[in-house]
C-alpha cells in the first residue's frame, strides 16, 4: 500500500518561506499570486494491506516524527 502525507503549517503560524516564495513569484511577474503557504510531501510504501491499520500506523508516525503537531497539521492519502 502506498501513502502520501502532506505536512503544512497550521493557520496562524507565520510562514516566512511561503512569504519569500510569494514575493519571488510576484517579482517574476506573477502578480495574481496572493498568500503562499509551503509544506512538505512524504511518500511511503507500506507492507500493511489493511487500510484501517495502515491509517492508524501513519497517524502514529505523523504524531511521533513526521509532523511537529504543535505548529503543523498533516493529511494522509492512501492508495492500494
């Protein structure tokens, strides 16, 4: 089973890298770009075949290592 985890900063947490990306895009002539938030994508391949168990394990991974849950949120996408 394949999984993709999206980790982004929670709303209200300052995102200086996102702000820098937005300014750079505006400077390159992309004036329609407003607020930019950056994050990370983590792709994992799991040997687990049970979706509920895989999701539970991924939540545990995110809570323990993949995301700093004080300032970040995460979203899990599973593909069989």
